[in-house]
């Protein structure tokens, strides 16, 4: 009697589905593995699409991670491109598939089913969005259309709507291709996943490269020319941005309709609910990628995190479990992500201060501005690192970083520490690689951790960079020349006592007043705060990030 081989059906390729398929094969040579992909390309580098459009990746074929033919040959997979799953019947364990080649439907039985349908770009119902010249960027077909439009554009004017990662990458790459680019963002600052003061250098960088930035102003409609093509966009304010190429980067929505129709549980963040082994509410059906929810480390809940890294890791585990019945549990995800915007790099892992507040999670934050490697070694570049942590036990909740060099290194260190439920004290004790070309003996990671530990120990207290300082005794401990060249923003009452004079001139201050000390970036402020506290000043706070961060956080008046 011949035993029927295990049949694993995977819906969707790219990161999650293709990883699941190849891992399943490596774990089970006898299984029948069918990979359904509704588009032409089964596995491509969607994170690389903007860089192909900008010309940094010169050859289109470099974006194809694995072709259907390669997967068939190397992994003995039954790859079916342009085969679209239309319906799942969990009771009969069957998928209804539409073959776009033959225009015929057929039924495909499964023993295990892995859903990797991904996500679709958000496209609001607005006038003119269907016009030629208006695009979203999600797959190779989108890429080919945009590539053609870039090459044939007469006006070389583009409008990018939305300043998430894709939007910012497209701004950079379109400018590289010679376009005059406008960027519109509904939220008050670009890259809204960041805290506002961390985003301000991005605004400056965009402006320095000739990008016209419009924040707090969403799209109202697309303007059309006489031929019915895009000629620009009108914003909610009524402002018109001229453009014959419009890129919508408004975010994505998970493709969960198949799962909903099959009766699978949808989680609180809108993705398919899964357990640690990526099984849905039906144990024979798994979910991975942008449509699935994962354990989210900072909150301990499940959340949809639409990033390639988690999708690849989840696909690998789901493929193994489907093929063998066991795998390691899915590790918590922290949403670690980074983007380059011209000469700047900026990224985040875990929670920002704003998102911690939104989730109702008690938090504190410290921000340091320090060189990415030893200041005396040529080429040192300032890096801003904001660390968010629990005020109860110092557990790290997240970090944001922005600078010209060294951003990825610091984010990766913090993300690793969070994976092991590390605290700011753990960060303070890390033994990091040091030589002048690479870092400093006291790395920005250490400096942020020292500041947070001081706050936990009651040695120092901080006040946010954007705090209202009205009515407070503000002591600016920079030199007289520094203060003259750049007065402390929105603090006209600030008293300038240079740090080296503070021990003799403290008598000019009111010991009983609530006092805020400030310097350039916060280092001298720390010394000043310790001096004043030990001289009998009981209500002393150090202005986070000093005058530099305050200038970003508070508009000049």
C-alpha cells in the first residue's frame, strides 16, 4: 500500500511564502509542495524596488531573489505563477484556485496550508487616483510601470504622498533621477513613526536637497491635464503641487479576505492571528508575512509588523512546522527598521516615547548627541540616539537613532538587548568593539545607558526638549560666545553662567526655585546638575539634548 505524500500548499511567494516553501523542502524531501503566486514573479526583493527605479541597482534581474524555474529545479517545488487562490474551505481542506493563463478554476487539496498573501497599498477613494501617472509601489509590475514613466516624463516633476519608508526612499531616488520632488505628509512631521524632534533633521536634509516638504497637509485630489493624465495634486489646504508623476506611499493594508472568508481569527491589529508556531485558529493553516500577527516584544501582545525580516523568519518556521510538526517558537518582533535619506540614516527599534504613551505603557526617555566614533579621529559624525525604557525596572522599550554614520550599529545593539529583555544597566555594561575608526571607549550606547541609569538611581532628572520652560529658573552653562551665537530656544529668561564658573556664581541663583540646566547637547548640563544638587538645589533637571535638541523640538518664536 502506497502512502500518500504530505501536501503543503503555500499561497503567496516573496519573503514569507518562498522562505516557507524552501524550508519545508529542506526538512521533508518527500512532501509535495505547491507554491501559488498570483503575479508573474514568485520571489523578488521588494525592499530594493526604489533603488532600481533610481538607478542604484542597474539590472532589473538583480531584484529577482529566486525565479520559478530555479525553485522548481533546486527545491523540487511545484511553482504556479499567475495562479490565484480565491477561496479556502477548511472543512474539506481545499483551495479554489483561478489559473490566469487558462482562465479556468480548479480545486487543490492540502494537508497543510501556509498563507502569505502580503499586503496591498492603501489607496483612498479620491478624485483622480486612477489617472495615468499615479502609482503605488508594491511589486515588479508596479516597478516596471513607474520605471517607464520616469524614463518618459517630460516635466520631470514628481509628488510623493506619504513620508513612510517607501515614500522617503522614492523621494531620494526620484531626485537622483533629476526630478523636482514635492513631499506631502498628513502628520505634523515626516516619518511619523519617530518622535517629532528625531524627525526634524530629516526635514532639514530634504530641504537641503531641494525637496519641497509639506507636513500636516494630506492629499485632496489628483489634478488632471487635458489628456486625462496627472498634472499635480491638490492638498487639503488647497495648495497645488505640480507633478506629472505621483507616487502614493500612504501605507499598506493586510490581505486578509481569504482568511476572513475561511473563518480564521483576525487579531486586534488587523492581521491573521497566529500562535508561536505561526498556526492560525485552524491548526492546519499557518500565516506569515505582512498579513500575519507576531508576538510584539515591547508590549507582550500580538501585532502586525510589515517588514521583510520577520516575514522571512516566520516563513522559515512555518515551513518547518508544516513539514515536520515541530519547530522553534517565533521570537518576539521589535519592528527594527532603518532608511537612508540622502546623506542621513534614521531608524527605530521597539517603541518611541509617543507610541509608549499611546499603548499606555509607562516610560522614560533619554537622548544623547555624540560622535559615531572617536572625535579626535578624522571623519567623526554626530549621531543622535534616543533611548526609551521602563521607569520601574529599566527594561529597554525602544530606541531611535539618526545621523550620517553608525545608526545601524546602535539600533542592532539595542534590538539585540531587547530580545533578551535587557535593561539600561545591561547596556551600560556592554563590552563593545572599540578602536578610534570604529567607535569610542564610551559609545553613544553607553552614554545613553549611563544617563538612563542615573535617572533610575535618582542621581539626575531630565526634562523633555520640548517642555514649556515658562516660569522656571533656566541656567545655560554654555560659554558666552555659544549663547550669543545660538540662544536657547523659547527660554528668554535663561541665565548664562558658564559651567566652569558655576561653583563660584551659584549664589546668583535661587536655591528654592525649580531649576533647569542646559548646555549644547546635555553633557555639561549633567555636570552642572550634579554640582547644583550637591550645593543644596533640590529641584534640578537637565534639559534633554540641550540647546541642540531643543532647537529641533521647539519652533523658533
